[in-house]
């Protein structure tokens, strides 16, 4: 209707443009006229026209202010509040406009039941002409917010200044003040006020209709607070006024007396009949809201009595629905599982603030959303109830469940934990499972099972989740027990849980080393797996268990029936069978099975894998020649296959091991160039180093050894690639390869610091002596070795090194030094295990010769004497005298 009126006005202005001067002042004058005649749609229309056509007009502020008031009187409170907020900053504080704007905005909030916001506005408007009414509404705001203590002084002011208030407002405030006194424990004040009002000469005592209304209001208020005893007392006082002869409509008393009887659980059918009999009287009554009081009570009785046929009809007779009637009609549809209609009557409450009056509506709304799986809205409703601190026990369980579905696990856990819901430990456990807080999940499950395990409504899934949590915690012994217990808990277990039970139970048994128990559960898993893919996975799993337990024939027999057709699973069963044969080292059977896959399922991905696995099969058994052949076949058939990277590496490695160095180089080089990020790259570099070394391509070997060391320093260090690099650098720089190799061995063995190092060093001395260019290296090394060759097993090497040094000194005419070294060599020869007499005699003879050459005839004679004494039968003893002559 509102929109229609505005449209008509707007049309009029369009139709007659030549009869009105379309200026901002003319539009504003029309707005004022509409306001004075209380034509509020016209006020809004003119204000909007002014704003659109003259946004900078000096009338804009006052126009907006009048538009805000118009919205208020049109009950469009949201628009009114928005407009008042726009204009308030432009008014001087305490001005008439400022006070009125705040007062009306407070009234708008009050009508919307936004009592906190309303209070703030009434505080600002509580001056001058708006003082008394602001006090009245502020008192009621405190009262409705439950802040009775703050409301009392305001109500007391109203009672003291009764002549400043309308009788209806005065009566309501008096009732509310009495209730405030009672709620704050000031019973004496409540009684005194009532007595004073009842006996005084005030406007209250002189107006019997006001007095009657006061008793009725007080009775209704006590009824709403479920204080039925006092409600009856006040209704009786009101009834006595009727008996005294005052012409007062008492139909409302009859309705509330019936309401009280309903609360006392008297005969509801009798009460319904009595209430229906009142209907003619109700239709004649002029008491405000009596019709709705009647039909709301009748509606409640019909629902309680199961008289469903009349429920919807009587709800339709309500002039204005209330929280209770909306709740009743919605509950009616809810109980009939007509959630669409149930939602229609309570959905509007979602936009309100939760209070004690509409709490049941919010609870029902949350439940409807949950029932219809609108969990997001359900969470919002329960959250509002929680914020209002009105979340009761019956709603906590639903709220916790909704939060769980919405994956708000921490919040769901908190709500469930602090509830008295008998299944709360189970719900808490599920939240902890999803939060992966396994220890607490187990504690809640153990608590739930121990307290609820014998009850009819016990949720058997708790046993399943206990097993699951124990499995995650690696408590496989108890996990197995829990899964076995769950699988035997009844015949109504959902297939998905039973399947997981057998699977995880079998895995738990495997972890416990109980292959027999694992096999039993795995076979059960096969039986309960109805989906083909799940059944196939179960068969493979079962076969694996028997294979791991060493029952290879049993493992093969499980898969055997499925290897005879041409299905996708058949090839998989064959492949798994081949793996079982591999495991029990039946190489020929494994290869034959792979061959069947290759021939019968050539287009399958398993065919390619089978061909590759044939090579791997022989490689792992160190038959490198056959493995090389199989890898070669794979590379030829699948040059770009899934396993070509591996085939190139292992094929190259096989060729290295069997001495086919050129082919090894080819395959490893191909791997390096095609797969520069390969996991085998270091291995390929290493193989190339060795293969090139064997083919004496030392520069290439050096290049790849350096590359391996650069890209894979950790692995290269473990393989001492650095030594190899040094060796190859020596060879490339011109050192004989045998010498370079011996140098590397010498360094690796610890040089002169170990017996082995000194032994290899002695061999290196001999290699050095073969090349005139490295004689100096031989001398230096022999001298270093000789200083440390002191142990018994080193005597022979020491003797050889000493003899070499003596010969070197002799050739360089260092006769005295040579003679001394010959004597040392003789000493070492004599100290060897077999006491090498021949070599000892020979070096003694050389010592005599060196002494003589050095003109040390005395030393020469003494040494000759020693030679003849120690080795009288040697050829050197026989000829030494000739040497001295």
C-alpha cells in the first residue's frame, strides 16, 4: 500500500509539470504540507525528489530529518535509524531537533527489541520535553534486558510522578517495578508498593478501570514468570472489582484462569471444551489482544490434545502471532516432519536478538536447520543462543554435532565437554580424532565404552574408533583386540566400517607378527568387499600376507583363479604372482609369469613393467649377463618407457660388471644426457669414471669424476672421489697409470702412518725406480718409509728399501753413506722371519766394497771379517778377501 501511494504522488507530479514551479523551495513546501497532514509516504517521496534533483539545497538537512520521522511513523525502523544517524551530526547538542532525533531513534530500536541500542539513545534524549518519556522507555529497556537493579530507580520516578504519564504506561511500569522488587529480593518493597497503590488517593485508586487493568497486568506478568500462585491472587482481585458492580470486561480473566489450569496439568480436554465455549464472548470483548490470547491458548491445547486438524485453521485466526504461537505452529509441522512449513514460522527469529521470550523459537530453528542439513545456518542460530548465554543442556548436544559437521572441531569439543549429553565422550573423541589428538581421543573412548558399553543406546562405533586410534598410536596389540571385538559386536555394522575393521585389524596383527590372525581377517575382508575394486585390493592384500609369512603356495593359490581370463585384474593377479615367485627365489617361474603378461597382455601397462622386472629379477640375483640382456630388450622395445631411466642405469651397470666397458659408457652417457635430474645421475657419473678408466680414457674419467664431486659432494666424499680425481690428474699430467694408481692406494692406506701404507709405499718405491725421472721420488719415499719400518713383519720391505738407498748412494759416490745403509740392509735381512742369509751376505759384501772405495780400509776389513764369520759358506765370504787386496 505504501509503495502504491508513493507511486500515485509521483505520477501526479509527472502529469502536471506546467502547473508547478519545480524548485527546491516548492518541493520542500509540499514536503512540509505532507508532514503536517501526516501523509508520511508523501514526505518520503518529496524528500527523495529533493535529494535527487537538488542535492546541494539548503533544505536537505531538514528534509532528511522529516523523512526520518516519516519512516518512523511508517514503522520502517531500519530506514528511520539510518536517516537519523545521517542528520544527528549536524544538530547542536541539546537542541530540540537533537533531542527529538535521539528519542525517536530510541523508540525505533525499542520497537525492534534492540534494547541496548535504545538505552544509549534515551540517555541522550533525556532532557527538556523528552525527559519523562525517555525515563519511561529507558526503565522498560533495563527491565527487558533483565537488568532489574538499574530499572528500579527509573520506575520509582515514574510512580512518584504518575500524573505525567498515560494510565496505560503508568500501569505497565507499576507492574514491572513490583516485579523488579521481587526479582531483586526486595519483597517488602514490592508488597508496600502494591498496598500503597491499592489504598492511595492517587489516580490509580480513583480509576477503577485502571486499577482493574493493573491487577490484570500484574497477574499476566506473574503468569509469564510462571508464578501461578501470585497470578491467581491478582486475577482474584480483578474479579472482585467485577463483583463490586463495575462494568468491566472479564473475559481475559477467564482465559488466563484456563491457562493456569493447563500449567497445572488438569483435564486438558475439559479445558479445551471450556475454552471453545468462551469463543462468542471473546468476539464481543474489546480488551486489547484478547483474541490472540484466546486463539494462542486454543492452539496450544489442540497441539497438546493431538487435535491436529484444527491447528493450522486456528493459527490463521490470530491477528498477530507471538513467539509462543510461532513456536507452537512450527513445532506442529516439525513433529510431522514438514520442515519446510516448520521453518516458515520461525525463520524470522534468526534476525532477532535471542532472549528468554524467543529462546524456544531459536532452539527449534536450530534443530530444523540441522534436520535439513543446513548446518551453516544451524551453527549461526546456536551461536546466537550461546552469545546470549542461554545455551541450555538440550541444545548443547545439537550445537556440538553441528559444529562437528562444519569441521569446527575445537569448538565442538569444548561445547560437548561442558554438556551433560550422555554420549559426550563419544562426540569429544570424534573431535579429537579429527584434530589428531590421539591420546585424548583414546581417553574419551575408553571412558565412553566403560560407562556406556552395556546400555542399549551404546554406539558400537566407539569400539571401532578406539581400535583406529590405537592403530595410529602404534598400540597394535590393543588395536587388534578392539577390531576383533567390533567385528563381532553385531550384524548391523555398516559395510564401510566392517571393511576398515578387517583391513586395519589384519595390519595390526601383522605388526604383532601374527600372520595367522592377519590372514583370517584378510580373508574376511575379501568376503565383505562387494565393490569389485575393493575386492581386488583385498585379494592382493591377502596374498601379500601369505607371501610375507612364507606360505608362498597359499599366496599363489589365492590369486590363481583370477589369472585365467583376460580381465584387468587377471593381469594384475599374474603380476603379483610373479612377485611372489621372485620372493621365494623361483626365478624361472617368475620370468615365465612375466613372459605370459608380456605375450597375453601386450597393451597393458603391466606388460612394460613385466619386461623391465625381468631385468631387475636377474640383476638382484647377480646374474649380470642375463640381466643386461633383459634390460637391453626393454630399452629396445620401450625407448621412451616409464622405466627406461632405470633400465639405462642398471643396464650400464651390468655392462660395467661384465667388462663391456664401451657399452656401459654408451648407456650411462645416454642416461646423463636424457635425464639430467635423474636419481641415478651420481651412479651414472661413477660408472662412467670407472668405464673410461678401464678403457684408459683418463681425461674423460677425470671430467666425470670432477662433475660427480661438484654436483654430489656428499656421495663423492663417501666414495673418496677426491682421491680418484688426484690420481687421474696425475695420469693426465703424464704420470704412469700404474704409478698413479699405486700413489692413490698409498694415500688411501694412510701413507707412512700405517703398516699397510708403508707396505704399499715400498711397492711404489719400486715403481718409481723404473723411470729415471722419478728416481728422486723413490729415494725420498724410501727414506721416509725406512724411518718407520720397525715392526717384525716390515723387516723385508725395510731391507729392500735400505738396499735401494745404499745402491743409490753408491752410484752417486757417497761411499761412506752407502756402506752404512748396506750394513742396515744386512741387519734387516737377518731380522726377517726366514733370516734371508743370501741377501744379507750380498749387502755385507757391498758394504765392504763401499768402505774400500771410500778409503776406509779398517771398516772394510771389519765388515769382511763379519761377513766370513756370519756366512762362511757363502760365495761372498770366499771372494771378499780378493776384494780387499
